[in-house]
């Protein structure tokens, strides 16, 4: 029985990164021998055990053979004579197919260290195409290690395209797609995930509403990058700098889906795209089984991002209407997240990446002023029933007027 550290822990150790999780492969053992040594069996599909002391996962070395469709269509051989090299051969990328023994020696049968040095995400073998989840997984790795200069090897991207063309991507469950996508959206460069999915055709399969944005023009005056798909990638670059919340990043991702639905004869104008996108966001979110809080913030950002962008032009009564419809009185943090997504949208444009976004501060000050209105004083004045709401709204509008009259509205 020999135990090896494998996968991401070895990769990140060689990259000098912090190791978050450690996985182990055990060669030359059986399930019964593992149990006899105090390991706890936890694997449902193949033999995985928790170490009796560290509780880290130890999997028996195994060979997987394709015998069906999708990422579950495999048979597993975890017999005692499976070698370490055979176990590493089934892995997705060469940089994930290295092991380290107890003495610290690196076992690297598929040249993972060479690809680390050349910053390539390269498949281990042609068996890569047997697992469609790898399309999303490799795109996510590209997002994670983009800042270190990594990119997907052309031949691996070609295999990802093959998986898409064979229809295997449709066999994935929404839960697995969301798991990979949500993790990718939280990386420092989520736009890289989307770019690579577009390049291999996967965006059309699971994210068609998003894929349709490429080729949709915007007014050059406000969007020098022109293309709405490119704008969305730029927005994702910006939101990654502003927030680490999945809700905010998801809202930034879907905020412009309505632009793919505006009449082509009206382009590059997209009047009304804010509400046009609402049903698309609902469909998109349902397909991915995105959490409700992600969907709900996405809907609000879609409907009201143009209001926030034009905040200084809005009448105080209109601002109050936006605050009411966003339910800011009960969910102020969500409204703050909406403003963050709007800021990312404003900065996700060529030559606008560092502009100040005073609208967010202004809208927040309007909320705070309106929130400070005391309903008890209104009741104390003798107002009753519907009159209370009327007076409350009037005083909130008055408070917003006060903010507007004193706020140093920028001229540009």
C-alpha cells in the first residue's frame, strides 16, 4: 500500500500557491484493508475513504471506462493492481495529473511540469472527450489561472469543441453546470470562462440568451466597444474588481439580455431593453437552476440599471418610485448590490473603465434621506389610513428634493 498526494494540491504547490484541499490516491490496497485501518468509506460511485485522523479524502487508484453517455456513463475498476500512472491517465489536464510521494518526489508521467512552465492547460489523453463536464471545468481553470498567464492549448480547445458538437454537453445536469459556472463567476477573471465557452460553442448550448449578445451593436458614443457581447465581458471584468458576491456577479452577467430582443431595425438603439430582458433572465435562471437571490437581483438590475445611470435626470418622485419597486426599505443591502452592478456596467466600456460613478452615491443618499422620514411624527399629526401613506411619500420626496438641491451633480 502506497499513498500519494495528487491533483490540485501538487499543482498549486509547484505554482507556489496556497493549498486549500489535499486529495490522496492509495495504490495497492483494497476497500476492506482501508476499513481495517480505520478509514471511513464515503464514496458512492467509487472507493473513497476519510483518513481516521486528518479526515482528508483518500481514493483507491482506479481506471474509468466509458460505457454510456454523459459524465456518469463510466464503469470503475479500483482493483488492487491498478497503478498510479493508470490512475493519473484518467485525469483531465496534465497539470492535474501529477503526484507526490511521502519523500516529496514528483511523479509526472504526462509532462505536467512542462505545461506548468509553458502555462498551458492541456488534456492528458484523448479520453478527455469522454466527460462533457470537462468543457466547463477547463474553462473555469482558464479563468482561475488567467492572471498567471495560462491559456487553453489549441488542441484541447478543439477537443472541447468536439464534445459540444457530439451533443454530450446536453447530458449534464443543471446542478453541475451551475456548480462550475458559479465557481467560475467568482474567479478574478470570470470573463475568461465565458470567452472560452463561446470559442468552443458551449455558450450556445447552456447559455443561448448570452450567446445571442455577440453581434448586437450599441451606440458608439456610449459604447466604443460597440458589440454587446464584448461589453458583457468587460462588465464581468469590472464587477470582479468591485464585489465578490455571486449575486452581484450574476446580475452583471445577465443585465443586458434584453438587447438581443430589441428590433434589429432600431439598432444601435435599445429602447426598452431593460424590461424586454426580464423573461429572458427568468428562462436563463430556470435552466441553470440559479438561486432565487441571484435571479431576483438580476431582474432588478436589468429593469432599473438605466434609471440609475440617469439618476441625476430623474425627478425626485421617480427616484422614490425606483426605491419602492426595489423594496429598498426591507432590503437595503440588495439595493446597494444593485448599485454596485450598475457601477460595473458603467465601467465595462472601452475608455470608461476608471470613470467615477457618482450615481451610486447619489441614489444611496436619496435612500438614506427618505428612510430617515419618521412615520410616527406623521401619525402624531393626526393623519389616518391612506393619508399616512400619502404624507409619508410626500415627505420622502421632499427629503430627496433636499438631497438633489445640495448634491454636487457632475457636469460630464
